[in-house]
C-alpha cells in the first residue's frame, strides 16, 4: 500500500496520547464536521479518503460517539474503530479491499429456487419474531461491557441451539473477543457440496443508551433486537423444514457494534486473514419500525455491493412483493461496513430511509410498543433473508 508522505510527522497532543486505550477511528466526514466541537481540540484529521477520515480518540470518546451521533445527527453509527493507523488508512484506500468489495461480482445472482423458497417464505410468522424481540428487550441492557450484555449473547446462542438441536450438521458457538467481555454468536449450517463457499446473514446483538452506555436501561427493541429476532425466525423456518444447503450458511450476532463495529470487524478480519470464501453478506440492523410511508424495505446504496443490492431488489419483487427503494447510510453505519472493508460483498436492507430513522433508538424508549406493538414490518425482512440464503446457498 502506498504511504502518504508527511502523515507520520503529524502528532496528537499529550493529553490524547496519554488517554487509556486510545484507538484509531475512521469516521464519516459529515459526521466528523458536526461532532468536532464535542471532541478535544487537539484531535487532528490524519488522513481522508472515500468520504471518511482517520482520527485518534480515547475509549471514552469512542463510547460516547454513538449517542451523540444519534441525538444530534439523527442517524446510526458513522465510525469504525481500528487497532492501528495503518489499518485505518488501509480501510479507506481507493485501491484497497473496500473499493473492490463495492464493485466486484462475487457469484451468479440467478433466481432459480422458487420451488424451495416460496413455501419457506410462506411459513414466516410475526408472533415468533415479536416474542424474540420481547425476550431480548427484557434484558436491562445488552451493552458490550455489561453482565446482561454477556448473558444476552448466551441467550441467543441457547435459542439458536435449541432450534437446531436435531441437526448434526449445524453448530452454534460463542465467538469470544479478547478486548471486551460480550461474545458474538455464530451458527453454521454446513454445506453439502460447496462447503468452502459461505453465505452470511448477521445483525448486532448489543444495545446502548445514554452517553456512555454502561448500565443505563437500553431495551433496544428496534436497535437491534428486531434484527436478531428476524434472523432467529429465518433459522426457525429453515430448521423446521430440515433445509440442507449446498453452500455453507452462517448466521451471526455481533458484539460491540455500537462502539465502532468491533465484533464484526474482528470476525471479518479473521475471515480475510484465513482467505475464507464469503460470497454474500446481509446485515439486518433495525427491521421493526416502518418509518417511510411509500417504502417497506430500503437498500443502503453506499459502502455496499451494487450487484448484490440489485439481486436483493429482485428477491423482494419475486418473494416479498412490497415497495422498496434506496437510501444512503453513510460511512460505518452498521456491521456490513466491516465486511465491505475486508473485501466481501455486503448489503443492508433497512426499515426506512435514513431521513426517516426511528428517533427512539439509543434511549430507554426503544421498545416494541413505541414501534407499533407488533413485528409485521420485521416479517418482511425475514422473508427476504430466507430467500437470500436459499437462493445463494443452493
């Protein structure tokens, strides 16, 4: 990777350098411009490309970013935490993995599994999605450093294990991270023919509320109990019908998304280092609240794979039959960005345009009732995700 001359001469103030557990962060330029008054005046932009910049922040500043961005900018995320300046710089390189992941075609997007998909989609049930949302929302918080954050990940693991207990070709495990206590969850359905090729559907398992998270009440019904519950419904339908894919399918619940996509970045980086063949990634982050009147599913066009987005649109028309469109999410708004940065094709079908985002998220008011009291909107995403994994994995 070509080095940018002169950057190493830039330095941060002694106060920032002395901050405990400081990390490099790539942050959306629009977000950075608006939150800069909240940051230490010595925080400098050290590199900028693809609409984002590299800065170095303390751990406390990173944990506060999500709350500030939601409350003042009314959007999700906008930043990714990194372990080094080089890693952060490479993430933004026009010649790097992210650039490749947005434009390359990774597989054949022909729709030819309707005889399998249509009956499965018809079995998606709103009550079971709603029940899972309620169970996850009952945890006081799923914050990545909290005891209930640890317990909630174990609950997801146990739920997925129970659904798949009759299958010897299915494994559910906790993915432990070295720098924080909450684990991610990975369920693997082994492919029968092309097992080295992987299709992934994921969503973040943590929640956050208040300036620094902690033990603040954070039910996170929409953000993101809804995504995990939607994934759980896909698993229920596949397991109930004993679906056995040709390619390997993995369902993931990521830890620590709210503080810089930490869990998904760890996993995606590991897959990249092992040269794993991921042919498709779907992120389900917020599926509960129908915020846009004329669209049910909104594809985020930026930092995602264009060809796969078009494929999802065709799947919606074929199997879900609801109005859909495009919006822009901004840099690092959810875990799909971790996979894009690692060079893999990722998409994020979202519950609304970013302008119509649920204003209750990251507060104690992010409840099932505040989003309408049912999971009918989320059921549309469960149908789409079911179609996605079956069409790509067979």
